[in-house]
């Protein structure tokens, strides 16, 4: 077992519930429900239905006890002030978004019925234990916890794969977080992220995702907070093994993340777009596609006579030209024709064949 795990780490590929994560495998698409259920179980279940219908590999929630994560004096971010009651504290806002253990059990079971993987980001030790009881196949760590090294180390002791977001972080901070978890020899992936809601495309710096891959030799992906789906699609084209994207039932709902989330149709478009891009990757061998072969005979040129050429005449350059279709000798063969004599008359624009020459 240890040998297999070491081999997978060496190959930069690992599995989450039989889904292979890494180069050469389909992008693992996480539909981020987050707290877009607004603390209501029925909305959470609708989000599961939408994620499954869109074809996402997983749906991810957030698991927390607000008082264990946020102090009463913690301010809200500007986007949170703009999205919800500005007089509310961060603790008061987040408290309304909690889901209790019974809700988690129901959601996890609904995910199984809908054949979409249940994931959640824990924010406190008790939430880690809850998710462990629910047998989550991996832990997703939010960007805010990257520098919470004691918490990262505790997560690593659970011996589950970790997907670690790296928003707000320098390369040195990412390295420190990795040091915390890598000593437990668990597989992990890194997500490049810009922790702004919404993030501006000019701030995204997608090449940093490739920097993470080169620096740490692990699967990388992108946790996307931009509007729309274009930047996620670009990340896949650049090699993202994981895409995480917020979605919502309705962007007009009250809550901190709805405005920067995808609509149900946009989520479907994202999944479809990613799978279309993947189908275009191919194997890298430069050769004509089967579908091109018929076109080649129409679009390419052949050597033809540029004028009437009598029998027993030596072929010169001026007697040859190149015309469609490409069913005869290719233009590159002209050097084998010049200087040879014709066996019989050849009419202008007639395809030249070797058997016409002496």
C-alpha cells in the first residue's frame, strides 16, 4: 500500500473516490455551493440537484461553527458589506449560514443518490470530525486557512487527500503550508486563487498556476472568483487539473457570494466548455485527422500541364503548373519530371502521372 501511494505521488496523480486527479486525466470540476444555501437545507438540496444536472464531479459546501472561527469584533470585507446588511457583524452574518450535523447527513446522502461527490471545507476542528464521520473522500482547504499551520497539520493527520487553495499567499507561504502536510505523506493538490469577490481578470495571473506546478511538482488547478466562465476555461487550456467555481440558484438572492457566482445555466456551460476543451487536447502527435483526409484531396494541388505538350518532348518548368484537386502528383515532385520526355500527347490542365513519361 505504501509503495502504491509513493508511486502515485511520484507520478503527480492521485485519486479522490476513484477520480484520478492530475495531468493526463479529466479536469476535476468542483461546483462550489459554499454558503449559497443561505442556511436553508431545502436550498442546499436544490444546489446538489443543479450540480449533478450540470455534470460537475463534486459539489462543495462549507462546514463551520461560526463562534469557533470568527471573533465578535471581526469586520466584514467590503464585498460582504455591499451584499448583505451593512450593520451586521461578520459573526452575525456567518452564523445565519451554518448547517447543523443533521443537515450535513441529509445533504451527503442526497449527493450519493444524485451521483455527485460530496465535499466540504472545514473551518474548525469539530467540523473536521463531523466531515470525518460523513466519510468525505478529501478535504478542501480555503485560502484563509493556508497560514493556519496548526489546523493544516491536524487536517493532514486525518490521512485524506487535501486540495489547498493559495489565495492571498506568497510562494514562501505556500511552501510553509506544504511543509506542514507533506510530512504525513498524503496526496495533495494546489489551487491558484485570487481572493476577491469578484476578482478582476487583470488580477488573476494564471501563469502563477504553472509556477506552482513547476515549484512543487503536484497537480494544480484554479479556484475562480471572476465573473463568467472564460477565465476557468483558459485555466483548463493552460493545464488546470481542478476547477472550482461558485454557483447559485439565483444571483439576486441576499448573501455574500451570490453576485459573484454562476447561474445554473452558466454552470452547465462551464462543464460543457471544459469537456469540449479536453476533447481537443489529443495525444500531441502531428498527423492529419481522419476527418481531414477527404478535404486534402480537394484543398491541395497536383502537378498539371500548363499547356498542350506533344509526345516525345522534354518537359521544362514552363510546361508545368499546380492546380486543385490534390489527387495527382504533389508539387514537390516537379524535380522528378523536368528533363524527362513524354510518351504521348498531354493536354493542358491534365494531371501529370509518371507513367506518361519515358
